[in-house]
C-alpha cells in the first residue's frame, strides 16, 4: 500500500472527519483550526488525495508532550499506518528535545487500544509507581 505522510498541514475539515469516523463527536470548525495552529506538530496520512489518518503533539515540546488524536480510518487499520504515525510523532520529540534531558510523554488511549501503545513503551496507569491518569472537561 502506498501512502504519503505529511507534516503540519492537517486541515480542520479532515480532522473533524477523522474524529467522526472514530465516534469522537464534533467540535466547531474554528475551535479545531485554532487547536491545530497551536499544536506542536501534526501528521496527516494521505492515500490517493484523501486523509486516512492523523496524529498530533501538544505541550511545551521540551519537558512534556501529549500525543493526541491518533486516528486511522477503520478500513485502513491493521496496515501499519498507526505505527508510522506514532514513530513520526516520537521521532519529532526525540529530535527536538534537549540533549541529556527527559521529556514526559503522555496520551489517553481509546478503550481496547492500550496494547497498541504498549508496543511503543507506554505503560498503563494506575500502576505500582504512578497514580491514575485524570482529566476534566470544562464547558465554556
């Protein structure tokens, strides 16, 4: 399978379509445009002119990064595209951090997808050393 990985060109319309394909709901387009602009790094995976996968990084880029919105269209899953997205996101972190320092990298896994992220070295919380990951959603 031939596909192209593009950096920092993810459009809000493609972002919204991919989120909808994953059942993650919708957000206003202008909100997504600002969110994408404020991302550290975005990945778009394109097949025959259509965006079939994405991923992005948010955070400060030197002490903490969060991997967000890793989505591959269902019909393209299991073909190594998600792996390629993760490898590119992790390479960005490693190539842009400061030598001889540590960067904390976090993410929220979709239910049932934890094993995919385990393969890259992510561990499930809570565990013996770390408490539960937490989040809060604020309605504005």
